[in-house]
C-alpha cells in the first residue's frame, strides 16, 4: 500500500493525488482516454476547472491579430472593432447555444 506524506499547506485543496489537471469550462462529453475523464488514469487525479480562461486567451489573441492587421494597413481601427464585435458575438452564441 502506498504511503502518502501530507504537507500542511493551507493552499492545497486536495491530497492523495498523483497529478493535477486544469480544465477549461467546456461542456463536452469526455470518453475514457480523454485527459478530462478520470478513468483514463490508473492513479488518483485532481481536476480544477479554470473558468473563462479560454475566453480570456481568445480575446487576447484576437486583439493581437487585429492590431497586426491595423499595423499592416489591412484594416482601419473602426473595422477591427466591428470585426471583434462580430467574432466575439458569434463565439458567445455558439458557446451558449443561442440561435
């Protein structure tokens, strides 16, 4: 039987796990073999959902891409703002299954 050494760390939320996995807040089925399915592993796994990380990273990347298009003369700033609004609105509709 394995021996677990527990450190008195006030920032830990769980013990007895081998690894921890961060998950995006996505509502998709995760079959065995998927990293988000605990039965994939033969050892204890701790999961933590990171809310809004995908949205924050996507918004940041979109901003960088649109800035580059403005700098290269492909878009005016008002066109980039319109494009960002359309892209983000479309993502929100898909995420929340609106339409």
